[in-house]
C-alpha cells in the first residue's frame, strides 16, 4: 500500500506544479484543511482558488525523507520538502517538514490534512 500512497503524493505534486485544478479537486477531500508554513489555513475551495487563479504558482517541489504510516484507513506521510513558489508575483523558496494525511473515502484516497513547519537552511 505504501507505493500507492507515494504515487498519489507524486500525482499531488505534479498537479500543483501544472496547476491542474481538476485533478487537485479529485485528490482533496471536501473537508480538507491545509495549514501553510505561514500558519495560514485553507480549505479545499481556498486552495483550488489560489492555484486556479494563478495567485499561487508552484514552480518546484522536491520531497525527500518520506515515510508512510497507516492507522486503519488513514495514511500519514511525513517528510521534508523544498519548494519554490510564485506568491502573487513574489518568488519564495520554502524548506519545510511536512505531514500530509490521506484517508480512504468511498474506496478512494483523498487528502484530508496538510501541515508544514518551516526549516531554516544554514547559509
């Protein structure tokens, strides 16, 4: 089951990078909560609007150290992510530790929660 969740994670990243709002809408559960490293909280509609409008453009996403844990029909993926984003015209480079929670809903895996914590990079 771990390879399936990691493949979904790769699909999520590809959808963010290509601003594929239709695929993101399929991956996000209706009750999803997305907590950014800035502590701002979004729901499904807020994330879809930010990506779909171009206000948030994901330019690069590189995940590493991913570990998957299962508790019943819930999969938790923890790891490290280095991202580059265009936030309303301002380029941001973000390094974070993250946890994303996938839940099996009606036989499909959906994202129900994302939480990231910024990590300072020495240099």
